[in-house]
C-alpha cells in the first residue's frame, strides 16, 4: 500500500510536465493553426504552396522524429550550443518539446479549421458585405463563432490525442508522467505504475470530454 | 444489465494481459529447453551489443553469448530490449538472460549471476577542452546518465557527488547521451569505461575520460532469480571457453587484448 501511495505521489510529480506540455501546446498551436488555415486558403500561390508543404511534412512524419530534430537540430545543423538556448527557467529540452508539439498540432488544427471555414455558405459573406461589415468584422463576428461550433467535435479528438501524445516527450528525457511510470515499473518490477498512469490519463481525458460536451451544448443554441 | 456487461468486459480486459503474462512465464522458464537461448540486450550499447552496419546485431557480449549457445547446443536468439524494461522482460520469460555489459555491483540479490567475466569502471566523460578535469569540478554541472543503469546506481550511492550537480538528466541510451554532450546540452556523462573508450576510439568522438572514476565494478550474465540450472550451464561453457582460449580470442578481436577475468 505504501508502494501505491509513493507511486501516486511520484506520478503526480511527472504530471506537472504532462500538464505543462498539454496547456502550452494548446496555447500556441490553436492560434498558429488558425493562421496556417488562413495561409492555406490564401490566394497568393506562394503562401498557399508553402503552407501546403508545411502541413504535409508535419502530418507525414512521426512527431517523435520532429521532436528530436527540433531538439538536436540547432546544434547539428547550425552549431548552436543547446545550453545557450534555455529560455529563462526553462531548459531548451522543455522549450523544444513545446515547439515540436505546437508546430505539429498546428498543422492538424489548421486542416480542421479550414474545413470549418470552408463549410460556411458564401451567402453569408455576401449578406455581411451588403450590411456593411468589413472583412475582419465578417470573419470574427459572423464566421468564426459558427466555425467554432462546427469544429468542436474534431478539435476534441485532437485535444484527447494530445493528452496521450505528451508521453512522446520522453525521447527528449523530459520527465513527464509516462517516463516516471516506466521508471517506477522497472524499479518495482510491477505493472501497477502503468495502471495508475493509465487512470491518470483517462481521468484527464474524462474531464476534457465533460468540458467539451458542456461547451457543445452551450453552443447548440439553434437546436 | 448493459452497465453490468460493460463492467464485466472492462474487467476481463484488465485481467487478460495479466493472464497472458502468466502463460508467458511458464513458457519462459522452459525456453532454454525449447532449444533456444534468448539473450536480452540494449541494442545501443556498443561494443557489447549494437546494430552493425549491415543491420544485424553484433558486439562483444553477443559474440560470447552466441559461442556459449552453440556449445550448449541451443539456438542463439539476440533479443533487443528497452533497458529500463529489462526486469519485466526477464520476469515474463521473453528472454532467458541479460548479457550486455551487465554490472553485478548493487544488483547482487536481484538476479542469479554467473561469476564476473570482466571488470569495468564507471567514469566521467566530458568534451575535449572542457573545464572539468576532476570529480570536484562537476559541482554545478549538468550530468547525463542512462536510465536504470549502474552509472545511475553508482551516483545514487555517492550522494555527495550527486548533490553537487546542477542537474542529473536521465536519458534512454548512451548514444543519446553522447549527442547531448556533443551538442552542449549537458556538461558530462557518467557511463561505463568500456563503452566510453570504444566510442572515443571507434567513432573518433571528441571526448575525454576523466582520470578519476566514480566506481569500479564487474560484469556478469544475469538470469531470473532461481534459474540456477541454465546459469550453471552457461558458467561451465564460459570456463571451457577460457580454458581453450576462445574467450581470449574474442576479447582480442574487440579490444586488442584479453581483458576477460574468467578462470
């Protein structure tokens, strides 16, 4: 029982990093995703082409590989010592994790947002124009609120995947929860730490499901 | 009713992998008698066990293990494992033994061991031209070590040294640690001397091994606790190889001298 208690407290220690990766990635990747989606729909062929390549590469290669590249790339490509890249109290190890995750998830979010934006009927834009709305007003006041409503289920999918993907940070020796679970499992020669870690992940995703369901209901004001 | 069914299903899903484990265990203890000798090793641990340029598994320890297997009339299987899952692999019977520069010191009671077959030091590796030249210089340094390794165990024994570090980073394998060192993410690595020297010599890495070592230790072959039968067979084969010179020959091939300590 004492074992289970220490398993719990130690996993909770790793949970800080897991939550840190989770929230920071959402914070950066959602706005970036919106930007990428706009770029993807741009009438400028060069911008649209570059963004298309970006999305293709991000979705077409493993996140684990991208993390290693973001981490080791500065030194092996540009010769910058990694210790010089620390941002304030954060080691570059952690910063690279956030950059890697944000770039990757932004690509997925961008495609979800694009699908949402393009599903809006052209008539709405025309109506807005006649009513004297500017382009920015049309997008933020009329289109975006409806897009949010439509893309919510797909976004929930990504957010849940993100919770589980945080375990990939172990390749950069970030001591997130799964790393802790593995260390404990090997120290105790038991699968208990894995089961406890599984419960932690499941509870996190359970909370996300509840929040997203509430949000969907709240936005279902026309149904 | 539906709820009950779901719960039963969930419960059976939880139990199933455990049951599978038990089955594997029963098989595992008999694996050596199945005509197979399955050796677990970390595939990123040159020169003891690693992936050769042609993609096959090679290394000093694996060559010894293959020779032992052929002398015992068993089929040799090299099974790469994740180093921090080695206990589960052994306990579940996926592998018969761990033979991979496996340090006895500190693990005496956790495995059934052969006699040590070579000695090793835990040393500190730094970049050439680093300010660090003694263990005392490691104060305030960022140090990397492999997860669940004997280097880590040696540091945990020497808490005074460990506490003087700015940070201890636990990486998955030594190749990763060396990339971290080379790129300046860490200041030093605590690792096996055998591996460090081989890496510096073979890969021409620009690293230096400090004269002071953290701990000295011995390598042995580790079996699941209580598997004396297979241990004794392997031990006998090793002694036979020492007597007829095969051991010295393999050692010469890898290290340029006979550094084994059997017999």
